[in-house]
């Protein structure tokens, strides 16, 4: 099987892990609830304490959607302060929440559920754009066109350097890397190499995706990149 070649930043990328609704549930749990339990002298049992969940009608892997906050019984009566803490924590990250509604949780007397719509999550942009190519295509693009040499199957380069090399890739070079032997019309022996329109288009797409990846890296002050 021809595995995908993965492009990565070799510097830390978005350590907050807040780009999706499911990430935000974990983030708010760790940032708000765990310290509050500790301050109250209560033992935290993560496997039994899913107080931040999400609306099943939204895609939890998307940056926006609806978070449900099941207020822990330990903090009954503190709903208003917990709501402010959640909204303030999101605001620190530039994440915009819509109107937060409160409703009975239905799990016990006095239990409360906060419905928190996430309408804008710019931290999703803290991750670079995807680069999709197979290892075979990656060899053509990185080794043959951009002239990088792999080390144990891994390519390493800087964003500045790869952008410079991309600017010097010519159409004849792309055609040469994608040419396949084709038999001449009405000939049984004469063969010449012609570029494949499909392969040429795929290589151009790969080059464009690498360019977007490198530009994003520079815009966000990342310089060292790798593919492997």
C-alpha cells in the first residue's frame, strides 16, 4: 500500500488543543473543573466525570458547535459563576460563545445544564493546512523537483527554503518528471516519453499545497518543517 506522506511542523503546534468541540470539552475540563475539584478537596476521577460534553447533532471534530456543561453536584448553586468562568476562559482564546442558556439537567434534584454555543473558534487556524500526497508522489515532488534528499525516509527543510525552491520549479521540469513512454502512432518500435496530463495536474496540486503549508508556517512564525 502506498502510504501518505505527512507534512509536519518540527516546532510545537497549538499546544492548547482547542481547534475542535471535543478538544474544547477536554480543555475546559482541565482548565476549570480539575483545579476547582482540587481546591474543594474533592478527588477527581476523570473516567467518571464527563461534565463537558457536546450536542450530538453537531460534528464534534469541527471548530464550532454546541457544548453541554453538566454542572457538578459539588458546585450546585454556583452556576452563574461557573458560566462566567467558562465564557471568560473562551474569551481569553478569542473564542466567541453565543447566548448561554440554562435548563434542568434531569439527572437529579437541582441539577443544571448549561448549553454553550460556540459560534467562532479562531484557534482552529492554529493548525497548518493539510498536504495530501502519497510517498510515491512525494518522491517526485520533493526529491526530483525540489531536490531534497531524504534521511531514513524523512525530508527536513525550512519554510523559507522550500518557498524559494518552489519559485524556481518550471513547467518543463514538471513535464519531465511526469512523462511516461508512449508508442508512436502506426509504429511498433518507436517510443517517446510524453507527460501525463493527470500526473502533471496532481504534481501541480501538490506543489500548491506545499506552498500554502510553508506560507502558513511563516505567517505563524514556524520555520522548521518536515515530511515523512
